[in-house]
């Protein structure tokens, strides 16, 4: 009779393992399909956006400025893009729009106009970079203070535990040199 339970157990166990393997494979395959579909959909959306931008450029340029995907440089948030002042952002947008206007006209712009716009944008980017570095230095020093505080706290806790253990050992008269 014990052999019957063991055989039933092994049979049920093998079915469970097989079912979990099948479920895992099906889940993995389904996830792969969904990932491929999402990638295709994203690619189609990008193609549509590029077509729209090409149509807008062919009609005389976009009114609101050139999107980041078409060559306008957009600074990521961690590089200070969102943290720059409202004044700097609008000024940068104005200069970028000015350059886009020159390109959209189709005529050859004056070299001095291009040079001035590029110099202004360069100065703004340098200012943003300096501001970003100053903010990072403040943040890093604060992080170091927090980490140092945690390490000191751990050190104090670990030393207090060992001294407490030594006191308990001495109270009970346990000999540690055996």
C-alpha cells in the first residue's frame, strides 16, 4: 500500500512539473509575441511621425520648431534640461527657431547670422553645464554626509553590541579562554 502512495506522489509530481514547464513556455512565448508587437507598433508610430515631419518641412517648416528626433538637440532631464531656468529655455528655443527659419527658407543664410546663433546656443549650453555641475556637487556632498552618518551609526551599534556581550559574559562568569 505504501508503494501505491509513492507511485501516486511521483505521478502527480511529474504532472505538476510538466504543467509548470508548459505554462512557463506558453507565458514566455506570449511575452515574446507581445514584445514583438509592441516593437512593431512603436516602429510604425516613428515612421508615421517622420512622414508627418517630412510633410511639414516640405510645406515650409513647422511653426513650433523642429522636434528632437529630426535633429534638434534636446538635453535629457538628468543633464539639466528640465531644471534650467524658464528664461534660458525660452531663449534657447528662440535661437533654435531662428536657425530652423533660416533652413526652412531655402535661401543661403548669412554666415554671420549662423555664427551668432551658434555662439549664443553654445554659451547657453555652457551655462547649463556649469549649473548642472554645481547642483551635482551639492547633491554628492549631501549623499556623502548621509552615507558617513549611516556608517558611523553602524560602527557605534556594532561596538555597543560587542561591549554588551563582553559584559554579559563577565557577569555570568563564563571563561572565554578555554
